[in-house]
């Protein structure tokens, strides 16, 4: 898969309130494919990193397993068996990954058979780079609880990254590129030294413009992230729970 | 796709959480607490230059139910003008689409934290009576709280007691309201002839929760509420919570809010708690006022309705109530005897 295969605003899962869980069960093949692509886009990276750390599989094997997992989702219709009332989608997928890796041989055979993976770019090199960086310490995530937390954190990272990309596209579409640059500089770079005042000087605009631009970008980011999340949940109750977990509202 | 560092994740979480107050007259100060469906912030009302508490929804529901609940909570509070109920100033929608309302910023302590400073049982009972006063007032206006617990009671620096968090409130209405103009919020929501049990013809509405929805706090929630039997809730459900609250106040231990736990409590008080927390609705106090009356009678050294006293208990209570006079008379009699003995020597 190449960078060109990355889902763009145009071929994104339609921004309806419909969940991917319902959509993958649809009789409409196109809707099914888009739903699976949305699911894959949000989950492939957390799953890949999880296989690398939890199952200590080499990069190449983890790549095969990640792709194999999404094929299994399709072939074995695993999402059909998911019951939103009983568990979270995130937990269900993680358990499915565990089960699949334990039966890795079968998965490898399935991999050889080939199949139709959703059109989502899986940038394994980028994921590997993130794994090798200072962002996480594999030694610190040995227990099952910490693995669960790790998977959740990576899933949130993936969800937010997708929302940021959507925001970038939205800014471009509305000719608000500067707004995104301000948002990027203040909220994404994580540089404590950047202030509204500094940004106003850098861009030669009044400080109120910076304030308004950031307020707009955050508002849109929140909206997009919640929309993305809603798509990835099987029920309203799950959405409420996951939103609180994703945004850290439970722990604050 | 850009990799987001842990720091960026935290900033994005903050960016998504903090309410967008642009275009309002409020300035965000700090986060104060989080409730079941929203977060409470301290904010400054820049027009009036005063501190207010701003409650805002965190996650929007897809059907707008949570937003409706928050608006309804604000409206319930706005109509319950009572010194024991926090007053609401404003309600609206923020730029980010979230519903909010502002209310008086209460400086004080939650009851479960404040209770440690109260040594005597009478002091604790007086606090309890003030809670009953506010809840009884709400019942008289056709509103059930449904989530009475120590964490939802605030005690101010001057001992004022405020019943907080009406997010699970259930609104009842009487026959009269059903016949009135549906466009009038007062009529459709607040007209309630009688919410006491046994009153025929009452219809109940709740736009907050439907039948089968379990909302409340275990330990303080009545059995019918725990079953999700929303249609049959009345004042006695709050009375159950008040009974658990009274038990907590007297035992000073959240774990002892439930009946059946072993600890020493005077029989009359135990009887009040037991009657209030009876499993069967018909065995509970019918109104908050009757429960409060029993507590007041106990404070005044009188017999309580919930407990049938033995002769010994009656005597002991009589002694406690008139101890001063009894001791005075006894001292007088002893003096008389001593004087007589002295004169006959």
C-alpha cells in the first residue's frame, strides 16, 4: 500500500452518525468497504504496535499479522459477532488480535491465500519509528493492565491523529491554512515556550486573531474527534464511555 | 500522518475538554468537579464581576438527551428558590455547541468531608433537618432529587446547607397540569397537586429518564430506583436516600450507610433510619416532613413515631429530658433528709 492510498476527506467513511459496526453489516458493498477502511485507519497502528510489544513479534511478522487481522475481520465476519452491549469495540478487537496471534500459523496460511484488504495505507515504517523512539518504554508495559493501557493510549493517539488530519483538510478546504499552522504550533508541537503573543508576532496578526483561530480549530478538532469516535462505537453507551476514556475525562 | 507525542495528546485532550467561552460573559478560572454527565468549572462573570460555577456537558449525546437533561436540571433549579438549593443564574449553549448553565459558586465542603468536624449527634441531626427542609420544599414543588448522598450536599462556611446536583431530578405533575396549556413550562412541568403516596389520579412525567433506566448511587438508591422502576418513584424514594444519609451522618462511615451493618446507634434513631430505608414503599415515612418531625422529636427528647418504647426506655428518656429538674428535686430531698437526720440526733 502506498501513501496515495491514504483515505482523503473525499473517500472517508461518510460523516453520518451511523456506526461502522452497523455499516460493515450493510448489504451495500461500497458502504461495507468504507466502514472497514475507517476501522482499519483507526486501529491498524495500535494493533501493529500491540503485536510488536505484547507478542514480541519481529517487525515483518507483525506487519503480516496486522494485515492478516483485518483480513480475518472480513473473512470470519468477526464484527458480526461483536455485541456492543457486552463489551467495547476496542477491547473486542484486542481480544481478537490475541486470539489470532495465538493461532498465527493459521493466520499465515490465510495471508498466503491473499484477500481484499481495505484501501488504507499502512505505514509500518512510520509505526516502527514511533516504536523505536523515546515515546514509549517497552520494559514499562509488561503487565496485562499496562498492556491494556498501552493499547488504549495508542488507539487514542491514532484517533486524534486522524482527527488532526481531517482538521488539516477542513482548514485547507476553507482556506484557513494559517489557522491550522497556529493550531499545529501551539497545540501539536508541545512547545511550552510558544505563547499567543509570540504567535501573533510570528504571523504579524493581532493576538485576538490568534485567540479566535485557536478557539475555532479546537472546537472543530473536538467535533471531528467525537464524530470519528462515534463512528467507531457500536452503541451510544459505548460512545459515551469511550469519549470519556479518550479525552481523559474519567481520570481527571 | 503526523505522529502525536504524549505532550500533544495531553494538549489536545485539554483543548477538547475546556469549554469554549468565547462570545459569553464568562471567563474560565479553574476546574472544580466532575459529575455524572458534566464538568463544573469556576468562572468569572465579567459583567457582574463575581465568581460563578459553570456546569457544562462533556460528551454530547447523539439524540440530544443529555443536553435536554442539563437544560431541565437548570430549569428545575431555577424554580426551586430556597436557601437550601443552589440558585441558577443563566443557561445557554456555548460556541462549541455544548449546553451549560451557571449557578452560585458555593464555597464550602462536601458533607462527607465536613462531617468529621461535627462531634455531637444533635449537631449532625440539625444539619440533617436542613437537608430535609430543602428536599421537602422540592417535593412540594413536584421535584424528586433521586441522587441524595453526602457528596451532593455542601456545607458552607457559616453552616448553611445546600443540596446540589439535581441532574437526576424527576419532575412530577398532577392532573391539573395535564389539562393546562402545554406550552407553559410552569404548567407542564411544575404543577403537582400532591406527590404523596396513595393520591389517585397523579400522572408522572420524566423527560430525564425513561422506564428501565437505572440512575443513582448504590447504597443511597431506593430498591425501586435500583430496579429501574421509574414509573413508581415518588417522595418515598428520596426518603429512602435520606434514611441512608441519616445513617451515614450518625455513623460517620460511608460503608455504614446500609442497614444491617453492625454499629451502635440509639434505638429511636435506628428506628427512624430503618423506617426510612424500609424495602417496602408503604413501610417508609410518607413525607419528608414526617421524617423530619420524628428527628425533631428525638432532638427535643420526645418519643419518636417510628419506635414503640418499653417502660424502661420511656423512663430513661424522661430522665434524660428532665434530668436537671430530677437532679434538683433529688438534691432537695437528700438535703431535707440530711437536715431531718441532723435535727433528730
